[in-house]
C-alpha cells in the first residue's frame, strides 16, 4: 500500500512511517521544514517540505496520486497557547485541514484514512457528567475533529480515529512533551501532586497502531488507546528515578488544595491574554480521576504488542535532562 502522510517527520508520524515501511508499504509525506537534527527519519520515505495549510489543492492531489492510505499526524495539542477564542485556532489546525484533506482523499480514490486524535475524546463520551466538551475548547475541537472525519467514512473510503493518550519515547531533535516535568520536579525537594492517574503507550506501540489501523481498522471507529495504566504517584516515581532522584519524596495533596492552585493558573492565563485549551479549574475532576483505558481493543483488533514502558519513560526523561543540562537546540511543536 502507498500511504500519504501529513507530519511524517514528527514524533508520531516518523514512527508510523518506519513501521509501515518495515511492513512493505510505501510512504510519502508533506512536512514542515527543517528536519530535526539527529532524528531517525526513515530514508525510504519521500518527503515534500511545505505547509499543508498553504499548499494548493492540485499540488496536494498530485502528491496523493497512487496512494491507497492517508494518515493525519499533524495539528496541535493542548500545550499550544493562543489568544481567545482558542477554539478558532484549534479549528484551524485540527479540524479544517482534516475536512479539506479527506475531501481530496475522496477525489483521488484513497481507501483507508487514519486521524491521530486524543484520548480526551474518549473520556468526553464515557464521562458525560464532567461535560468535557463544553468546558474545554481543546476537547471540543477533538470531538468535532472526529465528527468531521466520520462524515467522510463509507464503504469506499474508511476513516478511523486513534484516540491517543500519554506517549513515551524520543525523536532526537524534537522537544519532548515531558520537558515540563523537568522544570517542575528538578528544583523541588518534595513533589506535591494530586491523586488520580492516566493511561499511556510507548512510541513503538504508536507505530504499530498506525500501521494496524491502516491494515485492519474499521471505518467509522474511534479507537480508545491505552495499555499501561499508572497512578500519578507511580509515574512520578519512575520519572524521579531517571532524573537521578529515586528517593525524592512524593506527597499526594488533597483535591481541594490542588483546585485552589488552578485558580491561580487561570488568573495567570488571563493576565497574559491566553485562553487555555483545557480550563485548569474545570480540568481538576479529570486530572484527579483514574483516566485508565483497557488495552484489549487495540491489542486484539489492531495488533499492538506489549513493550517496555519503564524504558520508554526513561528514554524520554533522560533526553529531557540532556536538553536541560546541555541547553540543546531542539524543534518545538508548530501548527501544520
């Protein structure tokens, strides 16, 4: 199968491309320049540098010709900061390009499409009492992205969404999401954190997810992705170990104290004229829950295999420490 990918030089796109190529598929991608320095980008992948938002439809369709699959591994997540209304910015990067590109996929006869989304969409659907859709512009944008994607799915062109959680692994030359943990925990003699926890996967497993979805996935499906479920205390213990502070004390603070701190966060955002994608005060309920997902679906249906999560966390944190200690220049997330 020949696959057209947007974002093939990013953290998730590159591992997806590598896995697809190892299975005998061909991958062509449009990606923002430059290549991250030292990154393990598959040499067999054909790269067209450019901004997909600025490229003409005819140019994109020319690149798509002959492709049977499509992967959208671009867009922005909740870390990106925008002035209000933040939803309009998220729509620009996460929804509008999906709608446009799926329309072009339909025109050129692409058969299978995979959109990389967020596990927040899963919880918005399974925990309706939290009203995540209305309280968090970022989660709203991901649900709306799914709905747009599924509006194109039919027997001729199957479209599916991978609802991705915390991902640990490294692409050299790109700043890991987890750099903020270094900034937060490094100067602290004691780590104060709320109760709750999250699900996670390794970067290698994401590659298997992307390839598995193109090969075995069903159109109109949103696949909730999770494999390793850990409490915040368990995760922070592993992070501290790889930071070199294995015995650093971790204190689980009461939820009401954590919520008080989020009011301060909200005021700081407002002062800077930033509307966060996740409302910090309203997010407390999900943050302090055990946001876990069963691995059975992606294991059985998409062929994802077990991996070493401790090692993957270690690689991420070790690289974050290198960036911090050596002041390494790395590429940060940009809209694409």
